[in-house]
């Protein structure tokens, strides 16, 4: 069977890593890494993969064996409903593999202890690294997911009326995303009204919208396995305070500055400093209380990040958020967030139609 070119490239990179680490096998136990390799979704702990020189083995729950084997005929699939890590250890021994690695950072303690006891080797997070730069297929999926999120924003904004509850707005947004093909939301949808907008991670509740107060929406969906993430803030009513207008413009300038700074070879630290500097210069530095951004892909939070400690240099194909904010306690807050992809000619916004 001829493999999809993108799967071939991922497996080639994994085997190059194996050779560099002098491994004759590599376990893949994280379900999102498994999704990255195959496009087939397992919940956590439902499968264990083994990549080796001659092929790929996979042990999964018996109920998945037939469907997964049909989906991925290039993988030898067998079932186990008791202990899949132990079953794969037995498979490794049967194949005669001597030095097999596993990603210790993504392993639960009991499984990790069992693997160490049986001589498996702790390795780095090679698939997390590979997932940082999106290929053409992934970028297409990311654009589609973010297009749906933007459509949701366009749909919901004119429908938000005085007296609506935060949870009512969130439910209508999520309904719209689902009927347009989303599997689920990227995270718990944040709808904040009034003073709740001053809490960066407000939990959507039953508060009702009043005339003349702030609105903040932070949301995204999972579409064709890939996540979207965007935030919009605005004033509901005709009596917008001068201070709100001022901080909105400052945050928008910080957002644009962060995006302009994001280029190949620039660190996430530098992107954060550029956006944060705009807000600090305007006198609101203490009210920007989180990092400027994070990577997004199959997971809503991936590497690389745009934060004060990130020395990772951006590479072509990296997708990150740029989401500066100003939050005035007990009053209101503003956050504006777009996702960008790093290209040869700079950052391109993918939060759009």
C-alpha cells in the first residue's frame, strides 16, 4: 500500500530520530501524537503504537481493532482489553527489539515505571517537536477551523441582546459550530459580560447582559481534528467610556505589533516583549497578566509559545496565537486574539474567512 505523502514524511522523521538516538523501536503512547501520525482519534490510554524498522505495530481496545485496521492497513493491529502497555512490551520482546524508546514526559507513572523496569529508554518529545511546524495539509485544516470560528463570531455578534445570559450566548455559538461540522469546542467557551471581562479566564455563567457594558468572547472549535482560537471584545451600547475606548486601542496596537514582530528566527520571548511593551509604555503594564500567546494545532496549547521565557526561535509553519489584554479589576477588560502562521514573508493571520 502506498502511504499518504504526509504520513510518509512523519514516519521518515520518526525513524531518522530513532537512528540518531540508536533506537530500534519507538513507542507512541500519547493519543494526540497517534492522531498526528494517522488521523484516527483514540481517547487517552486506548492504544499504544510501536514504530520499528520494518513497520508499525498497534495494540488497542478490541472494539477498535477492525475499524482501525481498515482505516490504517499499513499498521499491524491487535487487541487487548487489559493492559495495553504490557501487551506491547510482550510484542517488543517477540520482535527481538533491544533498544526501544518512549516519551517519558507524556507517560503516566505506572506505565512509565513498567517500561523502565523492562529496559525501555526515556527519550525526548519528538512528536511534539514535529507537530510545531504545520505542513500544507495541516495548514489547510487550520485555516478551515479558524474560518468556522470567524463565521461563528459574525453570526453571534448581531444576535447578542440586552438580557441574554452568558451561557445562552455560549450555547448558541456552540450550536452554530456543531451544525457547521465542528466535532466539539477547542476549550470551554468563554462569554463574559461587564466586570466579568476583567477576568482573563472567566467561567461562563448565568449573568445577564445589561445596557452599556463590555463583552468579551474567547472561543474556538475542533474541525477536522484541528483547533481554532480567537477572542473579540467590544462595548455593548452607545455610551462607551473613554477609558474603554483607550484600552481597546492600546490592546489592538499591541496585537498588531506582536504579529508584525513574529518572523522566522525571532524568539517567542521577543514577540511577547513587543506586544507587552506597547501596553507597558501606555501605562497599563500591570494589567496585562498573562503570556502573549501559545501554539495551536491538534491541541489547543502546543509549542512554541510567545511568553517572557520562550527562547525558541520561530520557524516556518509555526502557528501561534497573539492575544494581548488589559484587565481593570471590577470594571472591564479587553483581549484581542488572532492566530498567525509564520511564513517566509512574515506572519499571516488565519483568523478570518
